[in-house]
């Protein structure tokens, strides 16, 4: 995004691009030293995650007990 701000001739783009370029550079360097993630988090057997609030919802339940969100049908 910082490179785009430098290339697009808009007012104040240089002021916005420098912090974004610096942040992107820090993230690129930091990613070389960070451990790789363990993979996706899976719900325990008999549960699934609510599509709205990520609370555990029992399989077969039509609504989430936390946010009352209507859950999609099984397998969807």
C-alpha cells in the first residue's frame, strides 16, 4: 500500500506511504524469525463454531447459545 501511495500523485500521499512502507518492511523481516502456525483450530467432537461469534455450538443446534445466531444446516 505504501508503494501505491508513492506512485499515485495525490496530496499527502508521501506522508501516508512512509509509515506503511516501514511497517511492511518490519513485517517482512519479522516473518523470517517467527514460528509457523500449528494449523487451523478444530472444535471438539460433537461441536462446531458459530459462524457469527465463534462460540462452540452443539451439533444439530439451530441457534447459537451465545448470540442466538441462526446456524447453517449441517454440512453447509
